[in-house]
């Protein structure tokens, strides 16, 4: 029973870390990355559709993305969707393809992005702490209902704390790596 709670908490904490990685992958670091355009929606026959479902996004060089629509008539709507997004990108169409050059990041923008990285990391830390709190509450409930003894509860809480500490250090490493990449 204790192992089930610990395994559940650990898997939920890992999902928080994966969510953090996904969020940080969307942040622009001056290098082209296809996931940069993931949140862009394109009007495809009057339905807002993710860009990845109407076009192929590849990297043509370290600072340029190449968007290749699957239908020729989608070039203009895709270009418009990228322009109107809040990413600050200026695409240019070249026949059937759209080139999206990434402008160089200014020092001020890098600092702003660092703040965003730290905010995302703190949100992940809060989620991990909430998961730890839920697990400890479950242990206390088991102890109250006499399913486990006080010693078992204490050992289980220590084990959850060790798992939490490991996840927190993993989050810190991810954040340090992203900050180094930004600067």
C-alpha cells in the first residue's frame, strides 16, 4: 500500500518535470527548433488547426525554420498565422515553402526569458510539493485507520521526501541548463 502511494507520487512528479521540459522547449533561445511553432493555430477550412497538422516544420539552418504546407493553398494562411502569433517572427514565402528567420535575441530579452524560465520552474516545484503533501496526507490517513504503524508512516514520509529532493534537484539542473543556453 505504501509502495503504491510512493510510486504514484513519483510518477506524478516525473510528469511535472516532463511538463517543465515541454514548456521550456517552447522558449526561443536564438536557435531554430520546430517545437517553437507548436502552439500556432492555422485556419484550415474555417477550423483552427495546429500548424503541425497542416504542414511540416523543419530546420533549414541554425537560425531559420522551413515550413512546408501539405497543400499549396495553405501557404498564405500559415504565413498569416505565424505573423499574427505573439512570437515576433516575420515569415517569408518562397513558392511552396515558408522561411521563418529567427532574429537575434537582445540582452534585455534574454533576461526576460530567464525570468520566464524561473517562473516555470517555480510552478513545477509547487506542483511537486503538492504531490508530496498529498502522499503524506495519504500516509497519515493510513496510520489513523490503523493500516500502518507510526514507524512505517515515518519511514514512508522520509522516502517521499527523498524522492521529492531528487526531483527538485532534477528541476534545478534543467533550469540551469536552460539559463546557460539563453545567456
